[in-house]
C-alpha cells in the first residue's frame, strides 16, 4: 500500500497535489500536513513511502523537516517550492531528497516522478477495487466473503490474490487500516471513550482492539492518546 505525505501550509496547493496524485493513482492513501510538527506526527503513526514537502513552511522549514524525516524514517522525499532557485535545488539533493519540483505544479512533471513508483503501486484492478472498498467500509463488519461477493469472485481466489499482491492477508490489511483510523481518532476526539473508538473503527470488542493496538504500537490506546496529545 502506498502512503503519500503532502506538506504545505496552503490548503489549495494541498488540494491540487492530492487531486493530481489521485487522478493517476486513486488507490494511494494521501496524508496531509500544514507544518513540520503535523508531518512528524503522521510519520510516527504511519509508514510513509513518498513525501512532497514545501520548502517554505511556518516554523521549521521544509529542508529542516526533510533532514529530520530522513534521519528517523525510510522514505523518498520530493521538495516543492514556488521559487526557481538553484541553491535550493542543490541543497535539497545534498540532503538526499530524490527530486525537486516548482510551483505551480505541472501535471506532466509530477507524473514523471510518480511513474517511478508505478511498479510498486502496480496492484491489479481487482485488488485496487478490493482496497478501495476496505478503505471506505472498514468501520463495518467487513468479511472476506462479503468483499468477494461485492467484486463477484471466489473468496479463496481473492484471499490468494490479496496475499500475492499486497504481501499480507486480508485480515491483517483490514486491521492495519482500522488501527491507523483509531490512531487518528484517539487524537482528534480526546473525549471519546476507547470503547467508542473501537466500535467506530469496526473492531468486535474493546479487548481485541486494545490487544491489536498494543501489538502494533507497543502501548495501550489510552497511553498512546496521552503521549500524542500531551507530547
């Protein structure tokens, strides 16, 4: 699964970049941040594969953010700026970013970069369809049989194809999507109970949710909330 991070303090720029990325790769998951602190929080919560960072951000600059992201996470970074300044480009490449584009972002130039990741995102139409359903209906009581019936194929065949292409089973992938949603909700809704979040994210019980959450993050949902909100 391709997780993409977009960092810019201008909402319209984020909207345009997200639109162009989803136009080419609708199944990619796009995460947005308006400054370095939001971006770093997302990177701690989610495995980001590719990030587009605006150089001019409020507070910590995009270049400083790139240094920190590359130090602590394995991801590719593309710098984005409204200024066609060679010094910025040279500094960016010296830091280890993979590319550099200027605003306004031209679709053909963006697609040149995205094409390099096409093989990684090269799921079949069948699996892309399955992933889109999971991403929109993860909060429901989603089962492999139901998913197979939605796309009109045999459940055993879907299970095998999912494992082959995605690299993990349907249940593990579904749990990952649910846990990522729970991580967001724990921060966005500090007054919602752990039980309520568990239910909203599609888990059968709070006990199972807490067990899976701890297995993935190393801490309980309650401790995670306290750590992220009061960090």
